[in-house]
C-alpha cells in the first residue's frame, strides 16, 4: 500500500472519530464525555500509583523480615523430650551445616520517652558466639 492510500484512510478515521467525539446522539456537547473520560483516566492513574507504592512497601517489608530471620530451615514446636534426639539427627546429617537451638519471644518495649515498640527477642547459648 502506498503512502497516499494510508494517509487518506487515517484522515477518514480521524475525521469520523472527531465527529463522534464532539457530539453525542442526543446532540449534547461532548463536555460530559470528555469529563467522564478524564475522570476515568485520573482514577486509573491514581490506582496505578497507589498500587506501585504499596508494592514497594511490601517488598521492603519482606526484605526486612528475610534479613532479620536469615535461617534456611526452622523446626518449630519440637517437644522437649524429643529435642535431644532431633538435634542428634540433624547433626548426623551430612547436608546440615549447623544446628543452633534458640528461644524466641515477641514483646513490647518502651524507650526513654515512653513510646512502645514491638521487639523480637532471640536467646541462644553463650558458647555459640
């Protein structure tokens, strides 16, 4: 197709679309259509911006959690009578590099001003260091 044929088709499409964008079927001006379209555009733009910011906060929060809790496998709620057996089993496995038992608790702490902050306390044996 040559360039003149392409431009003549685009000119026709542009003319028809402008005609229908200016006036609706009842003869009213296209101000209401324009404002509605503009409102939808601003709404979608705001939604995309909010979702992007929240996604960034979520990824930052996940990264912070993974940095604090940097263990690969965590065995939780092992009964006290089975803990020694479990530690021996893990120590004998050649694929396990280290096993460290610890106690973890969540608490609220206050600073000098009296503000409360959440804290995670982990207690390990002194000889681990």
